C-alpha cells in the first residue's frame, strides 16, 4: 500500500521544480503536478515501483512536454502566458533577463516539437542531470539507445535554433 | 553551426538556472491528494464492474453448458431410441454402460461449475461486504478519535486560558499591592519631610532670634563707649 501523502511530501518539491522549469508558469505547473501523481498512481497499479524519485521525475517531464505541445499547438502566436510572480522580482539587468527569457522560450518551443522520447531523454539528461543508464532504465531502453536519442535531440534542437535565427533575419 | 551550439548551451543553462518559486503550495498538495483518492475510487468501481461483467459472462456460459448437456442427453436418448427401435434387439446393458460415464461426467462437470460459480460469487460478495464494513469501522474510529482529540484539545485550551487569566489576576494583584506600598511610602516620606522642614524652620527661627538678640546686646554694649569718645573729643576742642 503506497502512502501518497508521504510521497507527495518527499518528492513533491522535485516534481514541482521539474514541471515549473519546463512550463514556466504557475497554472500549467500545477496541472502538470497533479497529472504526474495521477499517472504515478496508475503506474503503481500496473507494476511495482523501485525508485519513486526517478519515476516521478520522468513522469513530470513527460507530462510537462505534453503540456508544452498542447500549448504551442493551441496558440499559434509567439507570446508566452505571463507569470505575474515575475513582476515582483527585482531584476538588476533587464536586458540580460529578456535574452534569457527569449532563449528559454525558444528551447521550450523546440522541445515541444521533438518526439516525446527524445524530448524526455534530453530533459532528463540536461535539466535533471540523470546518467545515461538512469535515463535508459526510466525509458525502458538500452544505454546506447539513450545516447542515440540524446544525439538526435541535440541535432534537432540545433536545427530548430538555426531555423529560428533565419526566421528572425 | 558552432553559434547554434553555443546558443543551445546558453538556452539549456538559462532554463536550468531559471528561478523557480518554492513549491508546491499546500493547497496544490491537498488537491492532488484528493484527486488521487478520487481516481483510486473510480478505478476500483471500474474493476468491480468488470468483475460483474465477467460473472455475467460466466452465467451465460453456464446456460450454454446446460443447453449443451441437454443436447447431449437428447442425442443420447435419440441414439438409444434408434438402437431400441432397430430390428436387432439392442443390448441395454451395453448402451447403459456406454452412456452412463458420459452422462455422469456431464453431470459432474455441471455441478462443479455451479459450485465454482457459487463460491466465486460468495467470495466476491463477502469480500465487498468485509471491505465495506472495514471502511465503515475505520471511518467511525477516525470520527471518534477526532471528536475525542477535539474535546481534549478544547479542555486543554480552556485550562490554558484559565491559567492565563489566573496569572494575569495574580500579576494585577501584585502590581496593585506594589502601587499601594509605593503610595504609602510616598505619603510617609512626605510627612517626614514636612516635619523635618518645620523643625528646621523652627530651629532656624530660634537661632535667628538668638542672633538678633546677641546683635542687639552687642550694639547696646558698644554704643555708650562711642558716645563717651565723642564727648571727650568735643571737650578737648
């Protein structure tokens, strides 16, 4: 019997961080948080969980990427939903902040266009610092296949950035 | 190419270092727990429905088995009739010996299926009843414990408030006693000071009067001598 209250208390902050980092606003992160735990519940019914932390991180990443995909499919415009919490922060360099915001927005958009498994592998590796073996375990593939997925994801992201630069020009 | 690589690295770095507000908020954790409970309950209901559907299927299969058994019996009876109505007199013992194990086997299978189905139904029903009863007991126990803990908490709070009030009253009484003491000390000091001042004034007055008398006496001693000198001076002239 899984005590979900304890699991939420223990792993909730990590799930929240993963969701918020990928989605960038409170409302979407909250939705993703709930969906992650519901998916984990369904997963637990199917099979035994050995590492809740890794499972929840992987599920949060997958749900966040789904959400990003829905977001960019729904709105053709380039604007991102505003997070009013940003307005309260005292920012010493607005230009730098704007550049970073633009970069993160481009990366999120590019991630939403990647195939699900590649996007998940990329996020788990570069945002959650998981090893190839951990990624392979979580995605149910071999370590070599995880490496291939990461390579493809990077190549596609580079291409996507190149396209966005051309579009800007 | 390199420029894009750098840009990608920067984007990863920016996304990784983006400031994330602390979370999740408590309301979100609570609502997630509620949603998990709701999902679990829904899944249980679906599983139960599936189980019921499975048993209904078994029931249909059971009626099919009955029909099959009846068909077998009918065929066996027809076969027996055919054999009996044949010109050659059939060997009844042989027919019975041939049919009996089949019929017996069919009967046994059917009975076994009946029993299994009945047992399975009873098992499911008992399981449901037990789980329901367990939930009821658990809910009742939780309610009782919550009520008891509320009562105990209220009592403790009342005791705490009373002890606060008592301590406040004691403090007030002590402060009042101290103020009274200060007031009585002030009055006593004032009386002593006024008495001392009166004594001092009287003594000063006495001393002043004595000095005045001494001065008068001194003046009365010195004046005649002066007049005598003046008189002597005048006579010399």
